[in-house]
C-alpha cells in the first residue's frame, strides 16, 4: 500500500465501508428517497402490505430488489449507482465487496430507544445497510423510522 501512495495512488480502507453504509441508509430513510414523487419507504410498505413477509431487500451490487416489482427499478438503480459512486470517491475497489444490501422491515417490533412513540405517525420500520467485504467482515449501519403504507389521498406529491 505504501508503494501505491508513493506513486500518488491513494487506496481506500475497508473500515470506510461502515461510513458508506451509513450514508446509504441515511439517504434511503430520508424524504428525498422518492418514487414517483412520494416517499419511497411508504411506497415499498404499500407494496408488501398484503404479503406475509413485510420485508424488502435491495442488492446494491446487482441492482435487484426482492420481492420484485418493476415500479422500484429506478430507485434500486439510483441506490446501486450511489453505492458504487461512493466506493469510487473513496478509492475502494469493487473487488473488495462481497455483497451489499439494504434491508427494510415493516411492522417491526416497537423499540423505545429507536422509534418515536406518538411523535411520528405510522408503524415502526427498521432499515439496515450491510456491506460485506472480501475478508468476510460485515459493515453495518441501521436507521429507524415510523411509516404508513403510501396513500396518495393523505400525502403531498413532490414535483421535483
């Protein structure tokens, strides 16, 4: 690694993967994550609301979402590109990544220290971004929110 630095090539460090995971999950949770002008998490919740499993997983390496719905292709592509862009920005080779996922669990168990009781509307929702490096180490970032399934009658649509 020192030889590369002498040549002016800076290599990233695997420990930065935790920061990248944190950035991804923070953006994913934000209201800027929109699908057709509505909050992406609410739209995902509406999609899985009728399913037995209230979980969604997004593979940031392959741009796949499970369960699949083409309505979320653009969002999945956006976060996959964001992830790969953050790797490039920090000079972390893609070969160092074994896997990278965003997991969303709706109707999660209420956790007093994470979910805002009465100060936020909706049911508890847990979000996690897990990046596994080539050494098998998991770099994990978590976020928590409350949400309802998307309802266009109750929400304002973004015009961005």
